[in-house]
């Protein structure tokens, strides 16, 4: 939104509810949504959240006594939805192995009534591992405040998986000279599903706001989260290119800055004063370290959040990313649901819905899922 320089939208939400039977899920989903919207719009200020809750009367009483109460702006859109599905044991696995060996068979001694085994020596060891994955599904929808009607296509339905339980156990036994020794150790790690809940809300906020604003939100979804292997591979490639072809790196940055109207000089591959000044202003705007030089974080930002393009500025960026995550990205044409920026003053009999032509993009797995959902919605309209 910072790159697209969009106008802010005003929205509110009803409580984000837990519709599952799981009682350990946090009741702070609405607050998580507000935090997500606040963090994602620090630079663009593309969303203005209007507080609305069960204690709204108290808030209105307080707002009514404020000298600047005339600045109040009612929201144009509202969000509703909640956590709709939860599977704590979507997938589980347990595996292990054991080894035993005989060191000394010992001596069998006749004790009269029974036999005695003396001097036997043996050893055994066993190892076991277990893992469990669970899933959470959240559905959020947006609607017009003026008509209280939901907006077709302004929907986010996502499922995330969590490795919520991992365990490992080791045991060993050894007997020597009629004495036995044993050792056992277990290590279990469990994770809270509320971490997935927060991630679900953040992903849903990106998708819904992206659709309402009409911006290519799928680029943000494709780069959501932290992939250590991907970042390491990209950093290594960047360092190599910067050492062997520094002029090409500078040209790439100059083209991107020119597209963003930060740079008006020639694409000459020289890190001159104009380029450094443009870099400084871009870095300040994007919340990066404003040094006026080209570092990895700046180069990654330029290739991740590409304006007016469906692919990064350098061809090797996606090939390195695909190798790092172990999968190929298939080109396709997703359709972004876009709604009007403002609602008509007169309340219509049916809520208006604006559509835009499909925009060709470099498809990601996330965007593919969205295309399927939107195609299904279109079929239902027919």
C-alpha cells in the first residue's frame, strides 16, 4: 500500500469469535486483528480502524465530550467472522527402533531345584520419536456499513498447520556381572495453537485489506513469514552478484527507484549522489536503515514489493527462492476482488459490487488457492 500510495479506508469489526469447541483458544482475536492492521499500515496509513465493541456507549460518551469530536468519521466497511474449524490431530506419527546384543552368555549353574544363570552380560538400546500436527481454519468477510450487506469476493478463508507436539525418548540397559544398569531420557515440546491463530489473523488481514484497496496482496502473502533457508540462499547470491557484477546491481536499483518516482537520473550503474539520495528517501519510506547505500535488506525489499510488475527486477531472485523452498512456482492468472473506495450516500436496494479485469501475475501457491475460491464464487453468481 505504501508503494501504491492508496487512500485510507475506514473500517471496523464485530468480535472475532471462536466457533469451535476448543476452549484453550484465546479470546483476544479482535485485539490481534487490530494489532495486525496497525503494524501492516505503519508506512502507508492505508487503514483507519474505528473502535466498536460492547462498551461502545462508554466510548461515545467520552468522545462526545472531546473538543475535536467533529473529526469523527464513521467506517465504510466492517469485518466479521471467526475461527471455524480446528483439528488438533490432523496428522500424527510415531517411529522407533531397538538394538540388543549379548556380550557374554554366562554360565548355567545347577541349583538343585532350579538353574541359575551367572555372569551373563548384554546391552539393549531403544529410541522413539513422535510428532503431531494440527490445523486451524479462519473465515473473515467484509461488508458495507451503509447497507450491512456483505461484499461478494471480499472474503478470506485460510487454514494453517502447526507442529503442536514433538517428542523423543531414549532408553538403554546393560547388565554386567549380575548387576544391571538402566538409563532413560525423554524430551517433549508442545506449542500453543494461539500462535497459529495470530498468524491466521495477520494473513487474513493482508488478504481482506488488499482486496478492499485493490492492491496485489498476494505478493505479501507469498513472502509472509521467515524462511531461513531462502534468506540465506538469496543473501549468498546477492553477495556474489555484488562482488562480480556491482554495476548490474546498481542498475537494477536505479530502475526500481525510477519506477517509484524516487530517481530521475540515468540508468548508468554508478552509485552517484542522485542514486544515493533516492536510496535514502526510499529506505526512510520503507522503514529500512537509511544509509543511501545498497544492502541486502534494501535489495530484497525492491524485489519483494515490486511496483507495476509481476516479477522481481532480477531473474535469479525467483530461481534462488524456488530452489531454497524446494518447489517451483507455476505462472497463472489470479483474480483480485476489488470493491469501491466509498459507499454511495443513498442506500441502494442492492449493494454495488465493482469488478476489475484479471491481472496477470507470477502465481504463488497461496494465490492459486484464492483463484479457486473466487472462481467458485463466480460460478455461484451465475
